[in-house]
């Protein structure tokens, strides 16, 4: 009989006590403990079992779960007598920053201090023991009820001391989703303030803490060492390109197929693979996202479970405001093709703006992209970094990206759809009306704000191309910045069905030194289309010249003229 699939349960004890569906990941405990690393940072995309594994680790080691070996009976860790004796023998400090998603520094600092105060409340028994001096008891009382921002960085350090004295053993610290507030800080603009706060806290808790036995931090990204880990030379970092713990987070294909068998869905293995396979950790391919698989087992419907579990605000911001190169590569990815990029797994948030390498690195760490291959050391020129071949992870992520692009135009959906209809009807007057409304509403939305007083039409029109790709790809092959004839056209729409019109769109910014009006700019666009013979590619594919429509788009600020 198939076990019940419980959605959203992240407490190991609850899963085991209620016999909910669970795939045994307790081998992680043994692998981590035998590695002997002082502080381990493990990065994985969201919903990959990080929180459940931290709960499992806490309940295995914590003195609060002494004599609770029943939670681990029948699992791989319980087969080893050495680990049965280790269960429930360490003081464990466990906290999570997963819900610290505030819009300003003051509220973020307050929320973190609330979490720290709850830790002190949980260990309130320490106040009545004889191991603490009167001054320490007063300090403890203050930390439990009214922690100041100045006291917060030392909270974990001091609590480690008190627990060590009480139990006579060094502590294990588990910090889940350490980087969630940092991503919010970058998006909302208080990055520098939060970095200073967290650097002090992490240094005291993980570097200068003599009462620390081991520690694990989990998150989505490896934030650069220069920002918050500058003093942590004892940090073991495990990223998505590492082989360490590769199968401890996420489901392997063997585990997924066994689950489908258990739930009577054996005949759907290949369709599940097409939708949800694609994650690669280290050299281990065919890793599946647990959230998607559990939801599919529960509901039996193919849809974007994992991709819809958060707002994706940071990803959307980077792609929407990205430069021309970022948008062109994103177009390539949306077509189901591959891109090449250098990768830096140390995410430097304050360098994300305009850095292609940083953007693709973040998308890789977040699970939206996968590594198909890596340039070998023999192929790398001297002084260069290896190139990685990247692609969208699977169908679920591709659908998420398409939905994201549609959302970009939701504030001007009527005008945008009206423009497409006018384009297909070759109604230039309507195209001008609609396009000016779209540009007026959306120019600033796609502008990064780096050039005050100067809207950037390139950012807008590449985003516009992405919208065309999403909405018209069923009937047209939409490409941009590709070679045809003797140059590179801006946008080309090639019909999939014979007899339909093809379209060439050329975008130009009004140049007051060479042109008197927007009409002159439109004419210059048409001259370029003719002289560079952009239609050559379409003609070579059998599309009659009379079925090829060319349009020049002239920009002056937020004004657009199409002809």
C-alpha cells in the first residue's frame, strides 16, 4: 500500500511519526560527520529538502531528542552501531532565516533579533542553573526579552558558551536559508547595511567560537567571501557543481521511479522525466526537485509546482533590467538552445547589475539553469576562465520563464496584444497607436535607471522581442540579432505555415546630428534593411518577396514612430 504524501511537512519527526511518504536521506548524516569539516555551507535551489535535512540532522544529534532512536529505525543511519550510540548526545542550536523577507534594514534586523530571542527563550532553563553568574543571568534575561542590535551579533556565541557549560559538550549550530534576507536586501536596496550586521554575527558564531563542535549553513547561493565570509577560513563550501552530498538533496531518478511504482504510476515515468528531470549536482545527473515530485504524486497533474513557489523577484529583476547581451542569451535559452558563459559560484550581489557572468551564475545556483558541459583545462587559453555550456533545466522551468515574460507586459496587456494584432494585419496606423501606449507604460519598467534622463530603447525592445517569442512562437519562429544577407537584423518573424507573411523589424534611435525627424529615422531603418539584404534568409527558405513585410521603428525618448 502506498504511503500518504504530505505536502509542505518539513519536520522530520512529523513525517516519521505519521508514516508519511519519505525517501531516506539519513546517509547525509554519516557523510557529513565523517568529513570532519568545521563549518559547512551547502547551496541548493529552493524546495530541495534543505529544511527537512536540517530538521533530520537536528533530531539525530540534539540532546532534546535523546532516546528518540525510534525516529531513525529502519533507515540507513541506524544500521551502524557507532551512529546509534551518537544519536541524541549534542546540544544543538537550530534556526532558520527562511521567512526573513522584509523590505528595509530596520525590519530585517528586528526579525533576526526576534529569532535569536526565541532561541534564548527555548533555553530559559539556563537562567536558573548555578553555572551562570548574576551578571550573565541578567545578560541572558536581556537577550531573551529585549535584544538590542548591538547585542545581536554575539547572541549565538554567548549561547554556545552557556550550553557548553551546562552539557559539557561543544555545540552544533544549524542555520537554514542563511541568504534569504540577503537576496531581499539586494532587491530592496539595503545590502551594505545587512552585510555589516551578518558579517559580525557569522564571525563570532562560526570563526571565533571555542564552544563550536560543527556547523551547517544552507542557502541558495554562495555569497562572496569578500562580503560576509571574509574572516571564515574554516568554511567548507558545497555548491551545485560539487560532488559532495550530491544525492542528499533532491531525488535521484531511481528514487523517483520507485515512488511512481509505489503510487501505481509506473507508466508515467518518461513523461515525469520530461517535465521534472534535468538538475545536475556535481557529476550526478538526473536529479529531480522533491517539491514537484511530491505534488505530482499527490495530485497527478503535470504543472509548474516548483517554479511557482516564490515570486522570483530577483530573477525577474535581473532578466528584465539586463543589458542587450543578457537578453539575447535569454532569447536563445527560451528557444530551447544552449548558451556559453563563465561561471563564478561566489555570488557578488552588488556586482549583479550588468554582469552577464554573475546573472547566469545566480540562475545556475537557483536551479533555473543546468550545466551540460564544461570546457576542459586543455581548451582554456592562458589567463582565461573555463566556459560552461548552459541550458534551461526542464519543461517546468521553461514554462515559468514564459509566464514571467508575460507578467512583464501585464500592466499594458491590452495595448501589447493590440500591437500584435495590428502587426499581423499590416495596419501601420494601429501599430503606431498601440506601440506608443506600450512604450509610454513600459519604458521605465525595463530601464535600469543607470542613465538618468535617457531611456534605453535597446533594453525595451529586447524585452519586447521576448514577449513576441512567448506569444507568437506557436505560429512563428521569432529570432533577433541574427546574420542574414550582409548584416544582422534586429527582429525576424518567420511563419511556420506556408502562405503567411514574414516580418522584419529594425529598431533605430533618432540621431539629431544626421536626421531632421523621426520620419528620417524610419527611412534610415528601411535603407539598412534593403542595403544589408536582411530578407535574403527568408527568400532562401522559399518565402516569396511579396509576403515579406519590413518595418522601421524610430525611437526618440518614449516616442515611437513605425513605418
